[in-house]
C-alpha cells in the first residue's frame, strides 16, 4: 500500500510539473444549460476573431471539413509536434484538400501562450504553420464550450456540422520527440477514414498536454 501511494504521489507530481491537465478550472462554473460536445452530435456553434481581425463562425464552414486545434506555442507538448513538423505537415496535407483548420488560443492575457496578434502571426510564420486562421479566445468562451482541456486538444467536424473525432493528436502522451515514432496518428486517421466515407475507428481518445491556460 505504501509503495502504491508513493507511486501515485510521484505520478501526480510528474503530471503537475509537465503541465498536464488534472482538474477543471476552479474559478469557472458551467451554466446549467451546458451540453458537453460529443461525437455524433452537432459541434457547438461559436464565433471568434482571428489574429487579423476577421470573425469566424463555425456555421459559415458548413459543407466543409473543419479541424479545431487548441494551441499554446510555449507548451512542451505543442512544441513536440511543431518542432518536428508534425502539426504543420497535417495542416498542409488537409488544407490542400479544402479542409478548414482553425488553431485556437484560449490562453488568457498574462498567461502562458497568450501573445499580441502581431506576435502570434510572427510565430505562425516562424513555425512554418499553415492553419486557415489562428483564433484568439482570450475569455476562454470557445475553449469552455468545447471543454478544451489541453494543448493540443483536437476536434474534427464533418461537412454536416457534426463531430466525428475529439481527443489527442495521437496515442503517445508525452513531450518526447522520440515518442512520435510508432504513434498512432488519431487525427490523421480520423480524417482519412471520415473523408473516405468510412466509420472513424477511434472516434474519441484522451487528450494530453499542458492544461489550457484560462
């Protein structure tokens, strides 16, 4: 028993140190009308302004595939995928196919991952990223609507406006680049299967990464 408690304590300390999501935002209380996003159900509608001042509504992309990616460039889990060109390659692969890719920054002002619009655009260019837009969600409205817990946290919406995937980008919950090899690319596979008219074999998975800095 003592050994088990010690292991659990060590795991907790490791998760906290790594910035993993552990619990809900203690200061936020969900409204009674809140309905959690679910695969097979309509993706929650939202409006948000991008780093160039343009407003985006999910409904304006009805008829297109949409990927939502929660982003924090200072998170080591995000850096794992950007420093090794994984996220950028996915963005290019699917935006070239007409998919709308929205990177969403829900970090509050003063918190890790929040940048002025010009710096955010600079980072997008510096990283060689190619999302359709980077949305700024300073109040955390969109993030909480989607129960976005980690960076990255990924969602795939079909042309009918329903969620077909939600969860982690892959099945290797670590910040180590070495774990990219052999990882199952959940988002890539979900898009491949769904766009081919096939059932998504893994429609949900556990998101991992730094907690969203609401």
